């Protein structure tokens, strides 16, 4: 009789365990209320950075550093949101996991395709490249680490499983003769024509300000041209209270230690 009761108790426990839902830590975790947007530029192996004198350029990080950072995000279960998802988050249409980051690249360097793309594809990560249309709208040059090349619009389809391509102006990523940013100093027609040209070239909805320079008139031109969000170079997290045309980002430089990237990425988990 005791043996029968013991067997019955074991069966009852198993039935309760099977019938009870199993919640992972991720499911129990609350959705995020702030999202770090990371900004990268040019990527080269350490050997090439030294060999070709890129060491003093704050826009160039090593492939080894980039891989270490992507490894950290992957091994810690981060979700890489697209800009469409970020916009839906801002508009209250979706929630995003606590461990969410947005990965962006400015200028459209070919090194993003050579070095960032394979790692991000392996980890099923998504990212956005803000493209300068005038240099992208040319034939693809062969990669050469001693100089700069850009991803050609003719080649972009190869990378769309990882990258979305958005606007960094068509030909206003320059300073004028008075050393003022042309996106701010140029006349209305020049700016509107430039923004429209790159929007049509890339089918772009989102924008990143060259050098981080803009003003309220710039924002009005972006709205008039049909852009839905724009990104600055100011540090900070994107929240539902952020201005859609003044979104902050964290710039990743060669001087940023992995511990700092961890702190930024985990900031919405502290």
C-alpha cells in the first residue's frame, strides 16, 4: 500500500511539472524602456591599422575589437533591432527585449562589408549603414586597406540580409569654404535636392547628420523630404520621449574599452 502511495505521489509530481509552464529568464524579463544605438565607421585588422598609419584616426577600430564586441553581444543574448523596429518602439507599436541594441555605421565604407558583415551574418545580427550617395553611386572599387573605398549601390543587394542602407546626404558631407558644414550652410534648394536625391537612390527613410551638425531648419527640410527619424552624434539612450529627429547614439572609437561597451549595452539592465 505504501509502495502504491509512493508511486502515485511521483506520478502526481510529474503531471504537475509537465502541466506547469516553464518561463525562461528572457520571458520573465520586462521589456526595455531605453535603447543604446552604437555608431561605427571604418574597420581594419590591427596589422593594417599599424601598417597603413590609421592609428591616430578615431573613426577606425580594429577588426579584433569589433569581433570582441559582437561576441559579447551575442554571448549575452542581445537583440539587434532594425530602424523600422526602433521607430515602432518609439511610436508605441511594439515592445523590445531588455537586451536590445541598434548597430549603425556611418559613411558606407567597404570595410563594413568585408569585416562587419560576416560576423553579423553569423550571429543573425542586423545593422544600418548611413550612406553618402555621391561616393556609393559609382562602380565598386577593389578593397585596399591603405585608402578608403565605399560600398557601391550596385553591390548593396549582397548585404541586405544584415544591413539596411539609409541616408548620410548625397553630396553634402563636406565643409564649405568657411569651414561650415554644407548641410547647414547651403541654401534650401540645394539641401532639399540633395536629401531627395539620396532618398530616391536608397529608398531611405532615416538620416544621420554629417559630423553631427544640424539646426531646426535642417530638421524642417528632413521632414519636408519625407524622412521619419534622424540621428545625432550626442551620447545617450533612445527612449520613447526622444525627439525623432535628434536621436542620440554612442560612438564606438578605438579608445573605448570593452568594459565601457558592456556598461553602455547593459545600461538598461542595471
